[in-house]
């Protein structure tokens, strides 16, 4: 089965974020409080009603001590990791993720 960008939906990313919250035994309420977000702001993203933006995912990943790519299930990771290296090299400084 080929993995395409269309398979990366806000609902699947939200489900992975929720799964990581559970793995780390953290609540949405505690994460929202630590990040200075309102509970409704995070709740709308955790339910998939509103998509996470990159800054949201980076902030949550930092709190949970995981890579942002952890929020993409294994099928999506195949697509994420198939991006040409010259593209990711050009993007990482903008995202603040440079090695």
C-alpha cells in the first residue's frame, strides 16, 4: 500500500498525540496549563476539530520528550521519512529543529 500525503489527516495526528499523552500518563488539562494554552484550544486539536500547527506539535513533543515524528503513525512515518534530504535540510532551520 502506497502512503500518500492525503493519509496524514488532522484526525490521525490528533489520535497519535492523544496516544502519546496516554503513554506519558499526561492529561490534556496539564499540557494546556504548562503551555499557557486554554483547555478549549487544546481540546479542539485533540479531537481533530482543528488541526495542530507545527508550533503546537513541537511544543507538545518537547513536553513529552519525544520527536515530532512520534505523532505520525508508522504508515505515515514511511511518507515523512521519504522526503528528499535536500528538502528537509532546507526546512529544519525554519522549524527550529536543526541538528
